[in-house]
C-alpha cells in the first residue's frame, strides 16, 4: 500500500502511557487542524515495529516525546528518542522535536537542548499548539465541543479549547 498521509506530528510514549498519550493526541486534533500519527491507531498491521517507527518519523513534521520514568528508563524509549533526533538532524525538511514531561523523570541526553513542556504549567497548551502548528504551516482553529473534555481556563489556550487536565492530580 502507498503511504498517502503526511502527519503533523507523531507521539512517542511508553506502552503503559497509551491512554494519556491518546488524551493528548485527541486534544491536539480536536483543537486544531493538526493530525497526529498514533501507533495504536495508525500503524499498519504486519509491518515490523522498527519499520513503523521509521515510517512515522518520515511522515511526520513534528515529534512529541511523552516523558515518563518508564519511557526514559526503557532502552526502546531511548532508542526512539535518539532516532527521532537523528532523523531531525539528517532530514531535508526541518523536523521539530518537542518533549512533554508527563511525570518527573530524567530528561534523555538527546533532548536536553530544549526544556520539556509540563502539563499544568501556564501556557502549556498554547506553546504546544503553536510549536506544532508553526512547523506544520497551520493555524489553530476553534474546537468542536466534545463529550469527555473539560473546559479549562488555561492562559493562551485557543478560544473554546476543550481538553483533559493532564497535570498531576488533575481531573481524569
């Protein structure tokens, strides 16, 4: 089959954090024109995991690394981060690698040149949307109202932004 889609971002995360990752993916997709590559949804069955990782990096303009202790302590997580950064360096098109610290952990060496975003911090969603949109050539758009989302008064969040509070202790 032909790879017909180009994604605005790919999410890298630990398997145990799939629900949190999907919340972030849904929030970004529902509050912008951005489309993410989500392994559980978009990977082609029957292909090797390594092939799918490489394909997702090639098809995505941005990489969002969800940092958790499990992700950074796992060799596979570090491999994916290093591969994403290497792909950014050798790519003809500029790739953007953003890290989101979902829980306190050590930032992988490959990502230490830029501080990670932290859910719950002022401007978190605004900075994340703007960074992804800038490298995708898109602007944010008003959200469609969705069930299960919480309207949070996050400074800088697009008007009508509906997302889940992913900060520690936040509503789930």
